[in-house]
C-alpha cells in the first residue's frame, strides 16, 4: 500500500534510519547501518529534506518505493511515487545535496 509523503516524514536521525530501514533491502542497495553512518558523516542530507523536495514538486504524492544506491561515488535516492493524476513517476535525487536529477514518467 502506498504511503502519503506527509506520513513518511520522520523526525531526527533515528527517524531517518527507521524510514530507510523500512524501504531498503535489495542486495545492491545501501543497508540501514551504512545509511545512518552516511547521515552522521554528512555525506547525505536528511531524508526529511528529500521528502519535502518531493512534496513541493508533487503535493499529496504517495511513495511506492525508495532505494538508496551508490552510483559512481555519488549517492542517489530512487523514489517511485504516485502523483495526483494517478500516474507513476520515478525520481532520482542526489542524496548529497537533495537536488532532483531525473524525473521520469513510468510506463
């Protein structure tokens, strides 16, 4: 079941880790412990900022899936969402600065 972005917004670093723990898990993804260390070191921005950025672009969107991956030394969030018109979009967001680097309509 999709979850409203507003409901996904977690407070603090511990909340960040818990949010990620619930949405990662593929072998190629970064695990929860790595995510927490990346956050503590400042290598990735708080997940709350990522969600706020998504919600600013797509108010009321629902999250389907989130993955944090390393790509060429950069950390990228891949986030699939359902937007207001019912379409599914895949966003790639630079986890280091929070900028949306790719926004595609899924087929």
